[in-house]
């Protein structure tokens, strides 16, 4: 029978070590720091289901961007960028936006 080891949780591993440090962090988290890869920590999660064709197209786009930009960009960043573009277009053009046209056609 395999033996299971109990490890401390993330809260214990990343707890504040100086007095008052935890209270200051809890009241003002500030912007999430970007790492060298451009990744940021996100507070919320959403699951999206894709068809095989959509997933393949997303992966091909990722590989194309990797080849042309020379950077390893993950699928989540592509989706977040596309979402920002679509929401910006909706904000600027309302029902004349591309997303509104596509959704009204379906």
C-alpha cells in the first residue's frame, strides 16, 4: 500500500513572516506581478467547451504566433486577448460590433 505524505497547504507555505505584513497585503493586493513569460495570476476561472475544430484552430494559432513572434504564448492568453478585443469592439460599436452580428446570426 502506498504511503501518503501530508504536506502543508499553500496558506502555510506562503504565510506572512513579518508582523503586519498579512494585514497590508489583504487590504491592498495591488496589481498582479508579471513574470518574464508575461503570465499573470488570475482570480477567477471559467470553463469553456470547444469543438475539436475550434480547439485545433486555437492550437494552430498558438503555434503560428510562436513561430512568428518567437515567444511561447499559451492558449489562455490568446483567448483573453481575443475576449478583450471583442469586448472593446462591443463597447465602441454596440449592436454594430462583430460579436453582436455573430451572436444575432446564431
